[in-house]
C-alpha cells in the first residue's frame, strides 16, 4: 500500500509541475503580447536613434523570451512523458500484483485440496 501511495504522490507532484510550467508559459506569452502591443503603439513616436535602441531592446528581450518558452515547452513535454511512464509503471505493478495473487490462490487451492 505504501508503494501505491508513493506512486500517487509522484504522479501528483509531476502534475503540479506541469501545471506550474504551463502557467509560466501562459504568463510569458501574455507579457510578450503586451510588449508587442506597446512596441506597435510607440513605433510611430520613436524615430531616430532612440527608436532604434528601443526596437533593439525589444528584439533582444523577445529572443530571450523565445529561449525561455522553448525550454518551458521541453520541460512540459518531458514531465508529460514522465507521467505516461508513471502510469505505465503503475499498470505494470497492478498486473504483477494480480499475477502474484492468482498464483497464490492456485497454490492455496492445490494445498486445500
């Protein structure tokens, strides 16, 4: 029973991790949209060197945001693969328990006569 509780705890922790990463991904995506909107709204007012510097700043930030979003996606994918593996492991454990039960029942039946 303890192993089952441990397995459920690990699955729960992994799901919590996926949820947290998905929330971070959503938050960064929303902020990125806000930055794009701000860039668009300010583009007409920023001309010359200050406009170029602002554009460069936003471009650099977007490149860094892309790296973060890619890493978040990769982490989410890996945790989802872990969840799949944990579910397969749980199913395999259940099968082994059922097989052991059947074998023990057969032995008991044979002894009982």
